[in-house]
C-alpha cells in the first residue's frame, strides 16, 4: 500500500509541475512551487521509509495520504476564485516608498549586524533562542525593504533602489554562504525573479527553472554536509565543499528516509491512535511564542499564556524529534483536524491565488505580499503551517506603517487604486 501511495503522490507532484508549464508565469505560482517542494524534498524522504520495520503500523500510509491531500489542496485552493483583495487599494508616491524601503533595509540590516556579533555558539545553533530570536524579529524587516527596492528598481532603474537592493542581497548572501540557510536562498531567488515578472513581465526559461529546481533539491537535501563545513569551529576548509557527494546523499536519503517525514509519520500515527487533536491550539501557542517577548514579560507569564497541547508521539511511542529536524505542515494539519486539516493548505493556496492575481494586474501591495509570503507558504509544507500565519502580524506592525506613509495623500483604506483622482503609479 505504501508503494502505491508513493506512486500516487508522485503523480500528484507531476500534475502540479506540468500545470506550471502551460503558461510562462505559472512557474512562479504557488501550485508549481508547492509541487517542486513536495517532489524534491518530501518524496525522496518518503521513498526511503518504505519498508522501514520500526515505523508505527499504518503510520507511513496515513502520512502519505495526508501529503497527497495537502498537495491536492495546494492546487484546488489556488484555482478557486476567492473574493479579494483584502488589503487597502492605494496608489503610492514612489519617492516616499523608496524612503520607506531605505528605512526598512537599514533597520533590518542593523539587527542582522547585531545578530552576527553575538557569541558564535548562539548564531550557529540550528534553532535560535533568547536574544537571537529577538534580533531576528526586527531583522526580518529587511525582507520588506528588499522587496520594495527590487520593485522600484525594476520599474524605474533608480540608483538608490539598486543600492538598497544590493545592500539587502549582501545580507542574504552572507547567511546563505556562511550559515547554509536554505530559506534565504529561496527568498533571495524568488524575490529577484518575481520583481522582474511583476514589473517587466520577464521570466526565466522553463528549462532553466527546472534545472535550478533539480540543483536545489540536490543542494538542500545535502545541506547538513555543507553546514558541517562552514559552521566548523576550526578554520573553514572551503575545498571540502566541492567534495560533497550530492548524488550519494540523495541516494542515501532515498534508501533510509529523512528525519522530517519520519517525524510526520510518528506524529500522525500517534494522533490517530490517541484521537487527541488540538483543534487549532497549535496556532495560538505559536503566536504567543513568536510575539510575546519573554525578556519583557518574563518566561513564566509567557508560558502561562500558552495552552496545553497533546504530544501523542512522545506519549504513545516514546518518540521525540531530533533538534533541528522539522515536523512538516502535514503533521500539524493532521494534529489539528485529522485529515480535514488538509484544508489549511486550501486556505493558504486560496490566499496566495488572490495575491498573485492582483499582483500580476499591477497592484504593488499585492506584489510585495507575494514576494514576501511565497517562501513562507512553502515553509508551511516543510516546517509547519504557522509559517504562513505569523508573518501577517509582523507585516501589520512593520510594513503597514511604511505603506501608509507612502500612499498618495488623502487616500483612505479601501480606496480603489487607479481612481480618476490620482495618477496610477503602481501599475506596470
């Protein structure tokens, strides 16, 4: 049964990828990107777990069914013509918007510099805690400045916007090269490509995109080897990077499976056995974790704000995930609402569809949203679905004031962009 379900998951992935080849812009749309993530990251791990005698009974099969449902929802939600948009329809003064981009870039960049000056054992940890978390919370504003700078440069060829974009990219490259951060690779590449599409309607050739995805799958699935080299406490031996056996790593993964999908298997099997669902408590707890600073309110109060959640994998199987290994969005979706949790991905895909359609028509707010949220929507697959929800709170805090400042004077939230009273400055 597991082999049959793996084949079905492969067909679903192929369907999503083929859907992306019909029109040139679809290679930037969520169903295609989701299909690439599932095919390149989830599928090899699942194949390696087939025949593993130590997995819970029927656990792999249930995890595969859940993954198939979630992947299908990434398409169904996206093509559903949901009402929208749900954000203010503003025209913008490009000069003010550029100033806002400068403020966000410098503010976020400053906290990245502060983060880099922390003790090495704090910044090289797989999971940040304490001060690094606080610094990263403010440093994430860099993404907004970077996205706006790329859009302005693509539209006007402004030298200031180019300089800001180069400053932003330097922080991404530093984290990619010296920390092996996969998420930063995805965000950097997607932002650059999307800015070119939204403002100039230029796309990279489909063969180049497919080649990049294949190389990305090889690199991302061997990231532990790269990190072991670049995060070594001794002098980095960069020559060892060229010695990484990328194909051998993929072969091992396809034989032995991956920790992340194994986590999902145990969590889903244990939740099914215990019938202990959190019904969305997971999201509340993650909001508290992300936005209630223990440094200000104290750890005791922060913990008091969270609600008890079942931990069936630990209770039923004595299984605890390895530190640094994610549990996947399929896992928390099932943990909340059984197989109906796949509707979380329907919701994510529907929102991404609303945003992309508006962005392609020239709505600059939607363009910023899509550039920032596309990597987070993919993280909902590889990490957990809260990756898609928490950033909206962050954008309200930091991005909304900048957009409000840069709007054409006199407009109120909900005013239609491109009204006859104002020149439409946000259309390609």
